[in-house]
C-alpha cells in the first residue's frame, strides 16, 4: 500500500466517522422526536434507547443499503477506463463524505431536520458530474432513488392513515374505550413485533451469514409477536383504572396505553433508521476501502462490507445523537405539530415498516420523508385542517435545498482534494 493510499484511507476513516456523527445529530430525531413531543419519553431516555437500537440496526442490517450507495450511484465503467480513474473515484468519495457531513452539521446547528440520504446522494452526484461528466452518474439508479423519495412518504402516509383510523374507530370512538383498548391493544403489539421482525429476519442478516427462508422467518416473527403480545396483555391488566374513569370510558386510558406502544414503535424506527442510513456514512468509505484493496474493479464484484466498517458507522451515529441530537429532536418533537401517543405511534409504526422494507430492497430512502409522510397521513385521517401548512412548506423547502447544497459543496471539496493530492503526488 502506497503513501497516497494510506493517507486517503486515513482521511476516509475520519470523514466517514464525521458523516456518521452528523447523521446521529440530525436524522435520529426522526426516531425519537415524536415520542418526546407526545410526552412518552424524556430527552435522556430517548437518547439512551435510540443509541441502543440505532447501533443494533446499523451493525446487524446496515450492509444491504450500503451496497447501493457504495457502487449503485456512480457508473464505475467511466472511472475504470479513465486515466488515474481509481484515484479520481477515491477523491470523489472523500469529497462526498466531507460535503454531506458539513451540510448536515450546518443544518443540525440550526435545528433543521433535513435528509441525510439527500445529502450524500446529492454529494455523490455532484462529484460524478464534475469528475466524469454527465456520463459519470448512473442516472437510471438516480431515477429509482428519486422515485423512492416520492413513494416512501406516500406509502408511509397510507399505512399511518389506516393504522390511526383503525385505532380511532376500534378503541377511541366507541362507548367504552377502556374495554376496547384492553381487547385490541395486544393485537397491535403483536402486529408491531411480528411485521418488523419478519421483514428484518427474512434474509436480513447477510453480514452475519444468517439467511432465513420465508417460512422460518414467519415462524420466528409470529413467535416474537406472540410473546410480546402476551407480555403487553399482562402489563395492561396491571394498569389501575379508577371507578369514575371506568364509568365514563375515558379516552385518556387509550393514550396511556399507546404511550408504551409508542416507545416500542420508536425503538423499531431507531433500529430501521440505523439499518438504512448507516449506508450514507459507510457507503463511500466502503468504496474507498475496496479500491485500496483491489482497485476500482473490486467494486464490480460482489464483496461484503467489512464488519469493522459497519461498527465505525454505528458508533459514529450513537455519538452524534448523544452530543447534538437534542437540537433537531426539539424541532421535530415540539415545534412542528401537537402530538399524542396514538398519533405518534401511528406515524412511527408506518415509518418503521416503510424504512425496513426499503432497507431489505436495498433502496436508500429518506427517514425524514418517511416520517413526515406518516405524520401527514395521521393528520389527513384527523382532517386536512389539522395539518400545519407552514411546517409542511418548510419541510418541503429543506428537501429541495439539501440536494443542490450537497452537490455544490461536493464539487468544491473535490476540486480542493484533487489539487492537494496532485501536488502531493508531484512532491513525492
């Protein structure tokens, strides 16, 4: 390994960790913001829970989407045929990590909930255009990713609309909400654990060499869902309801139950986010490691992402969450809209289902888009007038700005890095 490769690899490790830190600081708010806003969790508890589940999702399932970000956005044939193409590709990946991380840090400082996926994809596209021209970007893959950005909030919103409507009609708008909740809440617990366990374990742990058939995954999912449902049923029975509340069938009992369910769903959102968005940090890093070890041609072959790279990204996300995560959490949880545990649960469950499905399909989606879609679905179920048009406008604006910001900063950083290394190569 030459001196230049060692320097590039060292920078890649630092920039990859920096990007992961900023993902934790900005995007993890999507997992815990609604729980804090509804009062289901305190800030300290949310950070602790998110740290555990973000790490688990990133470390155990994160390799699937990493493949797409690592080699699905750039048309590698352009760089394999170009003079010094491997070096150009590594410079571009360095620039992409640095640009996306820098934009996310700016956004996090101001408490803006932006898309980390937009940031890194925009950065890679910017580098691809400046380094290899328009042909340097795999536009077919970009179209698929852009389509997923539209599909994910629609899918999440539809799921949230259905879930919230079912909860409202089965447990809230009934003569006795308390009895209805005791009857139906265990079914929702089963649904949460069974569905998310199924999509996670159905050939979802390739980096651990644990490939389950559909029937095996279905049995495990049903078993975990059943155990969770029984535990939930036992816990619900222990909740004390005074006579007056029981007589009037207070819907606050429903909210109290869904406070616990929202925490469960928040855990799954954190797990799903770690599984999907760790790719934004370690995808370019994995590309650089592959190039250093075997050249650009190594990216064409199907090689697994090293476990230590998944670990680096996972730790970076947790540290970013613990240090700066509160900034964006406050924006999503307390400044966007009024939330209750039932509404938060519906949005989080929809978001988690959408995100994990996308992770299994190797489609990098925006957690921000997905959760906002879930919240909008809940709002539409309550009535269109319950939506806050100013917040919706601001969120859509941030989505539009992030892509060009990532691309523009990536171009600038690429030109700087290339100039520095060109001079460095001349010097040695």
